[in-house]
C-alpha cells in the first residue's frame, strides 16, 4: 500500500473533511473513506464515512471524498449527517 502525498484535508462551513482513501490490494483501485471533524474550542468530534465506490487513482478518490463530505455537511445525502458533530 502506498503512502499519500496529496493534500488530504479541506475546511468547509466550519467542518474539516479529511480524506483517507484506501488502496485495495487485489485491484490496486482506491476506495472512498474519510472523516468529518468539527472543532469547538479545544475539543473536537469526528465521524468516519465511506463508500463502496472505487477509483483508478488516489487523486480521483480524494476528490470524491471531498465531494461526498460536502454533500453530507449540506444535508444532501439521505441517511448521512454531520449535524450532531
């Protein structure tokens, strides 16, 4: 498994989306996996999310992590929420 050199965090509407895509050993493709963080003073809370979607490159997987995270924060993904962070 490779170590990422890509930028893996972005700030969005008071949250931090941290992309942590995983490279699948068998296929070499990348799976969407990320955390959404909310920092409040000295404390922070987080929740991990993922999807079965795979992509041929790490860069594509990271982009989809960020897009998926933004949709969750915006309340556009049924069954997913970051509102209680």
